[in-house]
């Protein structure tokens, strides 16, 4: 008689139509088919079961920025949105620009995060690229090729040098490609004009030109159809839910809750972005929380960035229920593709896969910011249809269920340059 599995998800409908019981042992899937005894069994007949998301672009803040977010609140937000792995961006205060800063960030996340995590290295003119790689950085960036909140832009020469060094490590460079014009940043329309779609496209081309080394490039948060197509020719492409679901026309002109870099575009550009769906490799949230008070400053002073880790998969699943996109695409772009690009073991339904899942009902509800977990306390997606998970499994343990969290065993995913001492 075999010893019981820790968890069995019974009657899981897999993409393609097969229904299987998924057995989990020691944090990974041990069998997909019929099932035996288990410590815990969940019947998933009425549920959509997805490999949990890897959100490869989140700003978890912390430290002096804890009023916006920290690992505790940000990781709750991730889990409650069906993401069990987040990749933290290095534009923290202080930035993650030295091995010591990276070690400290890992320690902070280990102490407070409820979800698994990875930490990227910042890319500045003097980043010790090799040192960051051996300290455990998962990837490099977002590399600011235009200034944004808490990030200064690199020059073309600096980017060229950095890409050469990152390539020598065999690492991935993730790039924030934008062009910023001078002018008065007084409302969402001028913000869109100053950080224009045409400028983003030119920036993609400029980054490509700087990559004579042939480094693996990942273009963060591409905001238009043309940028997606151009970026896809030069690397992997990430798009955010806010550029897919929001346009500046949906906000009052000076409402900084919709201020983000790259900016929300027009309704027409938003619709056109969906036409590039097949060329998008990864959906990531660019979860960039700021406090409501900061967002209420005069528009030009309000920080750019909007929260989204908790609403990312839920908004996509509502689009699946509306038959706008396929469930297979959501799994591919939110979980499989980011894991492959970053070298994180995949979550899935085959033996050996990481047993991270999110279990969703088959109906949508309007986003209600009061029910979300980010400390920032607002959501620009308020009112949009979304499907939130009922339960989330991390490493084979149920860590979120009906609004309650429990501390499981989150993992740190270090990059391939790391060797544990
Ligand atoms: C981000 C932030 O607030 O950290 N802001 C944003 O508008 N996206 C920085 C960034 O990703 O550009």
C-alpha cells in the first residue's frame, strides 16, 4: 500500500479535454491519472485549475517604501491573484545594485514573503554584473532605457556595455524601452504624448541596435501593436493587463490613478494591441503600487505606476469566459513562458512539475478594490469583470483558501550564476 500523497486535485479538466486526478508528493506532481489515498483531496469538477502564474515584473517595494507595499502585503496580493512566483524589480530604495543589496533583499523576502520569489539585478553604468550573477540575480533589469519611477536611464553606450557583460554571463536582460520628450506632463493625454507610442517604437529599435553582443533581450511592458511586433523580432515580449484592459479615455483627464510608464494609450490603440495577442510571449503585471495620497498630488508630481499582480490572471480569465482568448494562451503567457525564459522549474500537470496551482470558479465578478490585498488600497481596474481564485496551492500545500492565507514553503529562485555555499 503506497503512503498517502500530500494532496490530490480530483477531476481536473486539462487543456485538450482530458480529465485527470493530479497527485502531489513532496512539492511536485507525482502522477496524473487515477488516484489513491491522500492527506487532502479537493474535488475540482466545477473549477478551472491553472498552473499558478509567474509574474515576472513586480515592484514589491518595502523598506522606506513600505507604505506603498512590502513583501507581506505584496505576496498576499500575488497569491490572491493566482501567482505563486513573483520576480522583484531592482528599483528599490536602495536599488539592488551590489551583491550585498541582493543578499539583503533575498533575506527580506525570505523573512516576509508568502509566495515564491526571485530578485533581479539593477543595471546601471557601474553594476558589477558578474558579481550580481554569482550572488543569485535571476535576470538583469528592468534596465531603464528611459527614466521612470526610481530608475535613471542608461545612455546608449552604457546599455551597449551592460548588454555585452550580461551576455557574457549567459543571462537575460529585461529592458524598459521608452523615449521621453520635454513638455508639460499635466494629464493622461499629455503623459501619453510625452512618452509616445512612436517614441516607444524608436526605443525598441535603438535597444536592438545597442545589442551588438547578441544578448537575450526581453522587452518589458510593450504598449502598442507596432511595438510588440518590433520587439518580437529582437527578443521576447511582455505586455501588461493595464495596456490590454485600460485606455486613458476611461479616466478623468487628470486622474493620476491611471498614470503609468509606458502610459495608457487611446482606446483605439488599446484595441489594436489585442490584435498582436499571438506575438506576445508573456503577460506580466508591472505591479507598481503607490499610495493614494501620492497619486492625489498634482498630476505632474504624482508617481507613475499602478498595482496589478492580484488582478492579472483574474482579468485574463474573464476574457476566457467571454471567449475572447483561450485558456491555453493564458496558461502559456502567464505561467509556462515566463518560467521558460527565466529558467524557473515549470508548474504543470505532468509528473515532476512544480505543484503550484490556482483553482478558479467559472464565473466573474467586478473588481472591488476593498477586497484586494495590496497596501496601496486602490485599483484602476475597479468594476472590470474578473475571476479570482478560490484556492491556491504552493509546492503542494494549500496556502490560500476562501480569503484565508497560511504560510507554506516559498522558494527563492536564484539565477544560473548562483552556486550555494
Ligand atoms: C514603475 C515603479 O513605480 O516602480 N512605474 C511604472 O510606471 N511602471 C517603474 C517602471 O517599471 O517603470
